C-alpha cells in the first residue's frame, strides 16, 4: 500500500520508515514527489496542524496521506512549547535554540514533568482518522546524547535515566510517542484487510 507522508522532515521520515519496516506499507515523502510548497501550519492545536497538512496534500493529490504533528508539552511552562514546538525559539526551527530556551525557562526548578504528543491524521478513500500517541517523561537539566532529533537530548522518558538522545533507536521505537501513534494507525489498517 502506497501512502504519502506529508512532511519535509527527513528525520521524521527515517524514524517512521524504521518503525513500519516489514508492514507492507510504502511511505512516500513529499520530497520524493517533488512537493516544494510549504504547508502553513496555523492551527491552534497539534491536532489541527496534523489535519491541515493532511487536507492540503489530499486536496491537491487525492492520494492516501498521513500527516503527523508532534509537540513537547512541559507542565511548568503551561504546556509550552506545544503547538509551537518546532519554532519555539524562532522561525528557523533550530533545535539547539529551542532546547536552550526550554532549559533557560525551567532554570533550576525541580518541576520538570513533560510529555511528547504525536498526532497522526490519515485520509484514505475520503475517510478521515486521527491517532494520538503520548510519551510521558521529564526535562533534564542539560542536553545529553546525540541520537534522535529535535528535543531528544533534553527529554528523559518515564522509567528511564537517560534521554532520548542517549537511548538506542530500538528502545525509542518501542516507547516513543510516534511509535504509539503509528501502532494505532497500523492496527487500524490491518483491521481493514
């Protein structure tokens, strides 16, 4: 089954393709179909942004599409960065600046609980479905590790002492927010067979 993955983020494409390997689903990124148009993510929630991306691609191509949006929600920051996760420290989407801003805002506070939330919107045969995955954890005091991407070096998942930036790809694929949302999506697709 061929499905368009509505993202230009190579890291997301790679991570999602690793998780779905062997499922019979062939995800095609926007880069692979030479889609250069920037999709304006102006929703007020992560859910809205996922729908915006899916609807934009679906309306232009009419092909099955999955769009994903992920946010980091830090309790002590009233749920920020949230919907602004990618652009928290500016429109250049600089992960290091984003992480630094979160660390500076939290300072030495011991109130560091947070979660990653991934929302996947799928449009297929004009049917619309949304799948949500959450990974609870906390924000570390410093950046650790160089694996993963985005905020991974400062996010320590619940039950672990190391950040996503330190944990193996295999562990992350098992416990992450993105893996949880994908698991629901795959179970739905398998139920249709």
